[in-house]
């Protein structure tokens, strides 16, 4: 580790912290329906959308109606994207003449983008036409992120309201998130990224004759417009196969810095929006602090592990002054690769600027654990906030059990129904991750996809189902996942991770909204102090993480011991 | 549920037109007007021919050129299109090696490359960047140490003196942004173009 590496990490964290309050305030005003700078240029568009869709923006929905609206919209998204991928060969903006995707790949990719996972069974520049990248992938990057923001707001309204039967209007949240938040930031970010060297054109791939006289075909396309929202919406699906490691998808250290800032921007801001909605910004900062502790521990561990380099290369007399460079880009080195890897897996982004498959065992363990904790360390846009709020309910419940008192959070009594629903949501993660990994490690279809053998091969499968269930999308990419077996099972894992979590979460939101306000008393556990933050971190690690310890022991931990004894597979 | 079908379809179509048609096309127009060089792939032309992109690495193999990182990309076999073969720096199919740290294939590959590099320059430790594959397979850069390591071979091949080459590397080393972000790098294609300007191999 170097001083410079740490300075880069701390600059990042300081800037993120400084942006949290302004972003949170802006989001609060947008979703509260207040007038903002963009109301004048875009207000007519918003009202036009409602008129065409027959939506009354003043009418709110119950939790059931809100959830059904969200599910209906997601179903339309899935069907449209699935058909688009199957019809690719007949659609415009396809200079390379790419044909239809296979049905299993189209199924996997459509679910992947609708659930904000963006797992890449597809190969970017070898599979997807420009038309698909724009009309398909870019669109779903926007709307799946907007869906997440809406769901988080619905849950927070559940906390903020008293004896209420409604928790907002899905159509209004969806439209406002896209028009006033995602689109304007994406436009600015895309221009910045183009300035840094990211292509944005519709030309066919360029044929070059290299300095040594070899033909090189250089893939091109409308990259920047896709990448800006890919990061801001914590989607992560690459324009190119190598994702943000590709020099066109992440040309400079500065473009890299902007991309990681975009990942955490909305999730961090939403903690503050939450605080404002429940009328105590300190409540938001408490969640921010718990997230920050887990983030900084993760990045420190990953950076340390990768800085050690590969011990087996050291014995061959290789100089590894900055650490393990297999699968990493020179311009990012180890500090920026591990920072990116930690952030992308804390948030459910899944973009990568280095190949996680080639990380050292402990370096690769960090991204895996981040995802297993349920994507609540800032997390996906919206998904991180609703995830950590469920953990907060468990934390106050456990605190209540310890003192024998009915737990309260934000003036709401937390009772059996909420805890049951919350546990139902949280338990679907280990069920899907461990269940599918177990199945694939005994089936020949599962084992056929492995690129590495030994414990690392097991890690590849474990990582895949963890990433899919947590709706992350990054991979130990050696795994050949574009097979009917993996496309279908990973698709199901993504559906479970998204919707089997959301429905009980929304039921919790409805139950909370209906409760009356209980004023804090002398016996109320304060949820803004260090004790609560420590308890919350503990609950996330123990409830979220401990379930996975045996599986982790079989993969990265065994491999770590193997590498120390000089074993190879 | 049925009352939600109309808003779901209508809003999906409208949002698609906005974010999937208007937004990317407007960005393309703006990019072509404001930053045409970058927007078209930072291409480099020499004598009227496109010789590559300043952001995309090339597979240099000659002794008289600086070599880049290892590339794990593949491409279709020219003799049999149904097969794929190793095709380093294939800029239409980016990929890393994805070899794990305990992979025998990785260790064998590193051992073989290390032996070759040690024969070329026995006086220095082999830098990691020269025996590891980049994440994209298209890394345009190497570290300054990796460039300096190759100086004896290039000096022999081109009949240039080593100090001259070291000075050239110094000129083509890009530091961190504002001295803070990223890592110091040397763009291999730019360095080799400068090398050709000094004297032919």
C-alpha cells in the first residue's frame, strides 16, 4: 500500500460525504413535488407523460397498488427487452450485422437488466448492436434505477407517515426519478466522459493497420451515453465485454474517479433524503455512518490483500512493487482497482475495472462478502436504502429483546408482523445463493463452465449466484455462463433476489404507514448514536454474513491457505 | 392489476423514446460537435491511413519496439471460422485472462515469459506488468519501469544508445492527474511512434 493510494481513497470518501447532503436535499425536493430549477424546462414533459398514460399525479396508492403497478411496469419492461433481443437482426443501428440472441441468453439478459443486475452472459461488442445498446440496455438502465428509487421512497414514507393508507404513486416516482434526477446527471456525466476519451458515435467498427502492419478492428459505438447511466443507476452492464477495464469504457484515472463517484452518488444522497423525510437528518447520517464503516473496512482489506501481490510470482523473482497486476490495467494500478471493486460490489453496480477472477484469494473475498451482506453498503439506487432499513428493524428488534421492551424505530412500534416480513425478505438471499451453488457444484452442467479448478473453481460458482441474487452483476468472469443451465438458473436467482425481497419489504412499508405515531420516551433506544451504528453494523455482519461462512471457507479461505503453501491447480 | 396495464405500457414507450432515442442521439450529436476526436475513438492516422487508437494497445512483437502488457483476447481462426484462437489485442473482443491466483496455467505462463525476459535483460528484476495480462486485453500503457526494462533489447535492435532511449521514455511518461489520481504510465503506441521518428530499426 502507498500513501498516494490512501490519499486517492480518502479524497474519494471526502468528496462523497460532501455531496451527500446537497444530493439528498435535491432528491427530497424532487419527490416532495417542490419547484426546482428543472421544473420550468421539464414540467410540461412530466405533465404530458401523465396525461398520455392516464395517471392522476395527485392520487396516491396503497402498498398493494404501488407494488402491483411496479410489477406491471417491470413485466412490460421484461417482455419488451426479451422481444427486442430476439428481433435484433431485423432492427436498425446494427452496422456489424449482429443477429438474434439465443432464447436462453435473451431471457437471462432481459431479467438481468430489468432487475438492475446487469449480469453479463452476453459479450458487449461481439453480441449487441448499437440499436440494442440504446433502445434496450440504456433504457432499462434508467427505468430499473428509477424503480429502485421509487421503492425506497415508498418504504421511507411508511416510516414518515402516521395512520396512513397510502405510500405514494409509483408512476409519479418513476417519472420524476427519470426526468429530474437520472437524465440530467447522465447528460453532464456523458459529456465529461466523452471529453476524457470515451467514444460516442454510430459508425461501424474501425479497421486500422497497426504500426507493425497487422489488421486491427476497433469496436466503437454510442458508449458514453450508456456508460453514464450504467454507473449512476448502479446497473453495471458493460458496453464492452471487459466493462470498465476497457480503455474506451474508462479511458483515464479521471474518468475512473467520476465513475466510482456516480455509483455511490444517489445511494449516499438517499440516506440524507430519508433523514429529511423522517424529519431528522441525524437518522440519515446514522445509516451513512454504518455504511461508511463497512465500506472503509472492505476497501482497506481488499487494497491490503492485492498490494501483497501473488506470493507465487514473488518466488519466481518478479518485481511486484504495487501488487497483483494480473487482470488489472496499468492506468488504474492496485489502489484504483481495489477501490473500484469494493465500491461496485458495495453498491449493486457490478461494473468492473479489473478482473475479480484474478484477484488474490483474500482480495477476491471482499467483493464476494460485500454482495453477501445484501448490497446495503450504500447499495443499489434505492435498493441499498430499503435493504439497510430492514436491517435497522432487525437491529432495534434485537436491542428490544435484550432489554425486554417492544422495539420502536422512528416513532413506530415494531411488532411481530414487520419482523416476520423482514426476515422473509432477508432469508431469500442465502436460500438462493447457497441453494443454487450447491446444485451447480454437483451437476455436470454446472462444473462444465469452470475456467479454474480447485477451490477457485468453487469460488467462481459461488460468486456467480451471489452476484445474481444480490442483483450485482459482476463476475469471476472465467466462468462460462452463457449456457442454457447458467442462463436460466442465474435468471431465476436474479428474480428471487429482486422481487422476493421487494414484496415483503413493501408489505412492511404498508404495515408501518398504517401505524400510529408513538412519541419517544425515556426507554426508547436512540437510533442516531454510536451504539445504534455499532449494533447495526454487527447485525449486518452477523445476520447477513455468518450464514455464508462455511461456503466462504470452502472457496477463498482454502485458496488462501493453498497459495501460502505454494499449491497450484 | 389491469388498471395498471395502460400506464405501464404508455410510460414505458414514452420513457423509451426519451432515454433510448432522444438522449443517446442528442449525446452523439453534441459529442460530434464538441469533441469529435474523442467521440470517434481517438484515432491516429499516419500517411492518410488509420494506424490505431491512442487508447487501444497494439500487439507489438518486434525486437525494435516497446512491447505492451500480455493480452488474453481471442478471435476467429482465419483458416476455420468455427474455431477461436489466441489473437492478442483483438479490439473487437475485449477480455482478461480470468486466471485465478493459484492457477497452474497462470504460473506456467509467467514462468515461461519470465525466462524469456531474463535472457533479454539479466540485470534487472522482471516487472509484474510485463508478465501479467491486463483486464481488457487492450491496455495501451505500461509502467515506466516496464519500459526501462526493455531498453537494452531495443538499443541492440536499433543501434541506439541506452541514454537516448531512457530520455525518450521520460518524455513519454504521463504522471498522475494533478499528481494525485491514477498511476504513472507510458503509452506504448505513442512511445513507439516517437521511436520510429528517431530512427528506423
